[in-house]
C-alpha cells in the first residue's frame, strides 16, 4: 500500500518510519511512505504556505494552492482515498482502520496545521478523520496513528496473524482479556491459577469472562453495544 503524507513537518516522521514494525513493513515493501511538503509547491520567494483568514480571527490557515498542487503532483492508483486529519472528522477506530487496509491501494493523508486548512481543500478530500475530541497542534501525530494502525493490518506485517484477531475490538467487539508472563509471582501479585492449570477449556472460559467484565468496567458503551448485537442473534 502507498501512503502519501502531505505535511509541513516531514522530519516529524523520521523516527516513526525507522522503528519497529513500520520500518520492517517498509523494508519488505509491504507499504511505501512518501512525504510531501506543501512548501515545495509554493510560488513566492518566502515559500509561504499559510495566511490570515478572511473575516478576521486568531491564527493562520494553510493556503489551498500548495496543498492542491502537492496532491495533484501525486500518481493516482485505482483505489485511492484522500484523507484530511481533522478534529471535525469521523473518529478513528478499529473498523475504520480495517476498512482502509482492506479496500485501498493508496492513502493520501493531509496534515492540517495552525488553525486548520482553507475550507476549499475539502474539494480534494474524500474523507475526514479525527483522532478524538481534542485539539493538537497539527495533523502529524494523528496521521502517524493512522499509518501505524493500517500498516499493521496489511498481510505480512505482523508475524502471527492470529495475534491480530485476539485483540481489543476484534472478534466480538470486546476489550482484550488480562495477560501475564513470567514471573508467576511479582511483588505479591500472582498470575491467576487458571492460567497455570494447562486446562485450555477453562482458560478460554476465564478469558471470555474477563473480556466481558473488563469491557463493562472500562467501556460500558462497548458492552452495551455488544449486548445489543447478542440480542439480535
């Protein structure tokens, strides 16, 4: 999959692209990341990519021309989505990441900055995505989350595909169960006996019960949704 990230701050991505599973996915050519700086597409001598908003107001807006020219300079693959990272977009979640990983060959991701982008940029955009109901200084961090979340779902990125299925929000939409590793007793906190029993049926039952309990404790909204889906079956 090809990712074209339009950002005023491409250096922000250096460590992200050179670490962990992302770097391995890039090395194996599972994913390709192209960083595009809209400043490179400005026409004035100062390479100005932002300006004051019409009608007054605080802060600066990213100008439309550099963004349009940057996006229009990119190749167009058959299955392409142009995404604007914006607090006004749909909230990023696992179903969205799965949809993007399964249905597209190219994601063009526009990172807003300052007070946002000129609204005419939306004529380029096919989808707006938000990391959540809060404000950051720009779209770079949300775009990194999107990149990481999508790439790890691409075939070949994660060694054991089964590990993707046994995660929070997967399978039945419940949170993941508690997990433990050695030592069995750490500062008086002991691993539950059932996990040491070797009884796989009991372990599976315990994990399922823990998923329900943990989801109810931490995300009652998800538990309610899960219960409603169960009632439909």
